[in-house]
């Protein structure tokens, strides 16, 4: 079965490799010398190169890791206030991967970041980064812009705001990976005053953006905080091999990818029969031959795509203890529970019961009383 984060099978657009090399050049390093040291079979900086052509993600990871080693900064070249020593992101991930819910992961991530910032005598991030409000929503606060972005490296307040927004978008993608589904935003708060052309920020987040706010923050539906983390240290290890690409890639590129289009066509109801490869090709306005060729370019097949989609939904539903395993089997469209058990063990190496037991959450803290965050929820409207 194809793993979505397998370094041997993923392909990365050439433009992302070039972008990383440009980060190195901006800091005074020679991209030509860097590429020679890596002994790659291609040159991302070549004139006339097709920036949308695909390269092996292992080559991209080599470039990324070398650039981050040169800069001694693992913050994706964003120009943040504090350099992020190599290995910090991996340690953060290991610190939170065994949390039961997204809320716990966000709280623990804040503790880790605050500890790291204290070593450099920097101000802490918000002591209460996650807050449940009284109307079924929740707020997740980021650090203040002045504490987050190194303005000495940037040319304007607007450029600093772009850096802040991109960092927030990267964190959103990481949260989505943790819970295995989209983190829909109800609103985004930014401290900057509204730019003349704010379309970039609305397109980046896909929701309304409130400017001139007290905090940089996400407004989300409260139930998102209770989403269980679906990954293990093993899947984390595979994810970290390609984390730069999967976190930096633009959301619009993800949404327009072939596999994303196919997922939207199938939808979230897997109890019905999957469309045939012929019907899928018709929906995508291409021939069956073209569809199979494009899937082959992604090192997968239509059957593998269907199995991977069922696996994703199975893991998500098994993390909902109110659903019996036989109900999950029915939701996935299996005629017999025994067929689901065989398939799930083939996908994960565990039976559905073993997987559920390994991810069984304890009772959530019911004593938390939501409070109104009027200073944020009304700011900048």
C-alpha cells in the first residue's frame, strides 16, 4: 500500500527546490557550490527549467536539509525572530505525538516552545494559547508579531505580516496532519492593519480575516479540539522525512492535485460503491489511459487510492469510541465485518480492535469552563 509520506514514492514540484536554493543565495551562499556538493542529476536553478516538473522528494529533502544546516535555522527560511536549531521540529513532534487530542497537543506544543524561548531570554508565547469560548467556538493564539518576526531581515510591515501568515498556515497544515482531516477556520485574526490588497490572506486561509486585532489567532469550531491524534511514532518518522515539502506546499496546490480531486468526487460517504475507473476518468474529463498514467506517475493505482482512502477514514472512525467496529465496517462499505478486519490488518498490521485499544483516549477534562474572549472575538471586525 502506498504511504502518503513515503520518500521513495512522493514527487515534489521543482519550484520548491529552487525556492530553498534561493533562500541560501539570499544569505550569501552559492547555490552552484551547494548543488555540486549534493551531486544531483539536475539543476533546479537552470534557465528555462520547468518549475512544475516533478522531482524525487528525497532530492528535495537533501537540498532542504543542506540549506537548513548552512543557515543553522530550521524555521523554513521564513525570517523568524529566533533561529530554530536543527532537530527542534522533530523534538517538538516527539513531545506531542502521544497526546490524545488536538487540544492537548496544542497545549503541550506551547509548553515546548516556551521552554525553548526561555533559553534565549525571549518572551513566552501566550500562557493560555487555547481557549474554549461560550458559543461553541475556540480561539488558538500565536505569538505577537513583534516577538515572532525578525523585522531587521524584512523591508516593511506588510512583508512581516506575510511571514507571520505563512507561519500560521504551516502550523495549520501540521495540525491537519495530526488529526488526519481538514482544520476548518471560522476566522483568522492578524495584528497588522488591513493591507490595500488583502486577497492573499483570504485565499491563504479560506475564511474571513480580521485586521488590527489584539492577537494573531485562529477561530475554530470547538469540536476540533476534541479530535484525536491518529498517528504513531512510526508514521511520524515517515512524515518527518518529507515534512518540509508537505508543510510548505501551498494549500491551493494541494487542493488542485489529482488525488485531492478524486477524494472530492468520492466525498465522505464510503458506504456506497466506489465509482469505476471509467466513471472516475469521466468525472475528471480525461481518458482512462491518461488517469492510469497519471496515477502511475504518483506510484499508485486506482485500487491503492481506494484502499488508502478507506484506511484514512477507518482510522478516523475507530478513534470515535461511540462507534462500534461493525458500524465502522458498514460505513466503509464492507459487506462483512470479517472482510474489514482482514483489510485493516493488511493496511496497518493491527486488527481494528488492537488499533482502537492503542489509541483509546481517557475521559476528557469536563471541568474546563469556557470564557468569552471579547478582546479578540470583536477586535478588527
